[in-house]
C-alpha cells in the first residue's frame, strides 16, 4: 500500500520443525514470552502475543493482539502483492524450499542469510523439484565478488549486499556505483549503525514524535 517493492522476512524453525517469523534467537524482545524460539514447540510459540520491540505494549491489528506468524502465512499474505527477501536465520534447505513451493511463490522470493553452499542447495532443489530457478541474495566484500556468483550460480544472484563499513568508513569508495556499473544491483544495510537513525526510530515509533529525515536523505 505504501509503494514498497520488497519486504524482508526473518525465518527460524521451532523445535518441531515449523518455520516461523522471528528476527532474534529469543522471543523476549518482540513477544510477551521468554525463551529461545528453536527450543520451543509450535504450540508454545503460537500461544505468545506480539509486542513492540523494547516495550510492553502489545501489537494490535483491528483491535486484536497478534500471534507470531508462520512462514506459510506470511508467504500467503505477500503472494502476488510484494516481492519477498527471506533472511533465513535457522531453517534447513529442504524445509524452507518445501514451504516456498507449497505457497507457489518460487518466482516471488529471494534467498538471503544462508551459507554459500546452502544457497547453491536452494537453487538445485528449486530446479529439480519445481523446474524453476530461484533468486539468491549474496553478501559481498568487494565490487568484483559478484563475478563468482554470476558465473557459478546459474545467474540466480540478483541482488548483492555490502557492509555498512564501506559507507561509513569509506573502505571502498563508490562501492554501490561500481556494482551498478557492472550491471548488478546492490545495497548497504547500514541504517542500524547510525545513532541518529536509532534516535529517529525511538522518537517516531516509541514516542510518537515526527522526526526529521535528514540522515536518511544524506544516506540516499
């Protein structure tokens, strides 16, 4: 509705093998419970209710408190509406790929957060089980690193992330531009590391204060 083209979802597995959405290893910061998600059953996680990070305020939609979503529910909600970047923090390749196939969104997702070998496994699994190529999203340390993916991963690498240090510490001046000049898309996930961005987040989301966009404008 706001015009975004892609959303990132973090995936973790419950102790009984259900892929859920959860950024942190524990459920402490974003639910009313405590514990490590991977040590909890689906029913235990489902009994929790979501809250705003760092507060005790429950998250509500249409007046109702919200349960932790499953990956299947999230993919169903996104299907045909928005592209999905899956940051896989804890899930086997087969479980992940089966969920993507069952949701019929093989053409609408990008895989991030797995090891290099696991990304290759995802590509092979998709081709052998669904007859499709699936896009992956690698992390690169130099503008030339993209070449190994373009050449060795069946051209499935569509987006490349580089370190926030290349922006803030200028370790590689023009990193993004150099990637673009090579014909590949890239971005830096650096906003978490700027104190002004954190201050803006606190004011806007927790204190309901409209804050200036100066830092975001500078980064863009």
